[in-house]
C-alpha cells in the first residue's frame, strides 16, 4: 500500500467552503427577514466558488481536473460491476456524477437567485436584465423546486458517505481533510505545493472580482 496525494489543498478548501456556504444559504433562507442580507452574501460566495472550481477543473490538481472524472456510461457500468478501483483513485463514476449534478444544481440555484424578486424586500441584483415573466419563474423555482433539489442532492451526498463507511468500511472524509489516500499501487499524484496554491489563490481572486462586477451592474 502506498500513500498518494489525491486532493490538493485548493480543492479541499473549496469543498469545505462550499459546504459551509450551502449550509448558510439554507439557514438564512429559513430565518428570512434581516438574515436575507447574508443569504445574498452566501449566494455570491457560492458563485465565486463555482467559478473557481470550473477553472480549477482545467488546470488544478491532477485528480481535480474534469478530464479525471469518469463520467462515461461504460465507466459507470464497470464500477457497478465491481471492477478494479485503481483508475478511480479520485472520484469514482457515481461520485463524479454526483459532484457534477450538485454543482449544476447550485449554479441554477444561484442564477435564479440573481434574477429573483419576492416583491417584498428582496430583489436579485440582475433582475432588471430579464423580462418580468422570467423573474416570476426564477423566483418560484428558487424558492421551491430549486431549493428542494439542492437539499435532496446534499442528503444523497451525505448518505453516500455514510453508506461507504458503514457497508464498505471505507471512510471518504479523511482524504478531503489531509488530501492523501492509501492505495494498492502508485498512481499520478496531484501537485500540491506553493506554485499551484498561489495559482489557485489568483484564480479565486479573479473569480471573486468577476462576481463583484457582475452583481454591481447598475440598471
């Protein structure tokens, strides 16, 4: 057995930051009132993180790249049939799909939030850019179906972690804390030193600036 760095620090920080922001979104949505100020802030943070992850999937740590997500139906079939896990040292096929679907659901949720209007006190910063009927649809989706879908996906994600721990005696959480996995054979390790971490910081700052300019567009 060999220890291999699978998840680089930027990917790990992204994972936990996104989890905290999504939790914050649910809590502030339930509280309503003045908490909605923070609801919007958490939403902007989620958008920043999504932009960062999109870019980091292109040139980030080896196992964080989109090219290492085994999304093909053949890969899913191989996984379900219990074939070798060596090629899935990062996300396995089902895990890859769960990540992609969750990120897409969050992207839709953030997008609808940006153009929503509850006609009381909360208006998305980009609602003036779209027709009124789109604003009505986005608001309805954001508050009902969108929120329910994200909640369901989060529950499935956590349930999968519990299932692996209980049924397969495999704990997936530690690797997302320290970055390493114990594998039967050596595989390509993710680069996780000063240079890629600095690059990740630059990408994050550019993502944050993009979101800032986006949400401060004036009518």
